[in-house]
C-alpha cells in the first residue's frame, strides 16, 4: 500500500487533486481511498488531503501520519507548517515552486524532491485567477512524471471525466507540467527505501 498526503491552501484545489488522483489510480485497477481534513477556515487557510492506494482492499480508516510521499501546492507551507512530519525516510516530496529542488536543501538531505511551477502553468492556461491560480491538475501531471505510480494518460482521463469546466485546458496543463518537472536524486542515506520510492 502507498500513502500520500497533499498540503495546500483553500482555493488551490487540494481536495479535488486527491479526488482526481484517486480516480486516475482507480482507472488503472487500483484500490483507492481519499479524504480531506480542514477546519472552519476558508480560502487561504491550510488544507490537507489524504490518499491511499493498493493492489488489494484497503481496510484502514484513519488519517495518514507516515506517508510515502507528499504533494505541496503552496511552498510557503514548508516554512509555516512541518509538512514533512512523519514522511518515511527515502520518501518523496513534489512542490509547486518556481525554483528547483535545490531551493529546499534541508528537505533534499533526507528525501527525493521534485519541483514544478504549477502556478505559472495554471496562469498560462487560465485556470483560476492570476492572483489565485488553481494548480491541482498541473501538479498532478507533474506527479505522474515524478512518482511513477500513475500514468499521465490516466491522470488526463480522470480530468476528462471529473472536471466539467475548461476540461481541455486542464488536460493540457497537466501534460505541460509533466514536461517541466525538475527532480533531485534520492539521498544516499535513504538507501533501499529511496530506491523503492523512486521506482514507485
């Protein structure tokens, strides 16, 4: 079983991202479970979404405290919240950021880090507003390239089935972001665990 956690802020599409990723994995024959966690705060407040995927039935019904991977939709959360709390050694983190993985040296010491400027991609294709781009489909395209646990084609099929507005633009954004992914090597200290995460 693989467990993922998505960190974002209200309005960025973290909850929909978990739903779309679950749909993409389901289309590939996986068992999936996804659910959000957020308080009464609204737009701009931290939001967390959780996702499990497995080849067999998923019996757990609890929040994910020790994920295999993270998706971070807002890089300011890395300083504001301990997003890497509980992340397994050799785990992976995909961050929506303008800079490359070297922007996050402390994370890169322990984890495989990927970055993509999903905000710029979302703005380019008119997803959300310039001040509040909706980055979920772009980040999932990059996640497909980064993780190896789901194909970009399945991500695009999920978008086509679940996103009723600007569907073609969202699909194009996902494919564009996949091509803009930048990654760091898995840290040597993580050994076999890092190689397993890299393989997906």
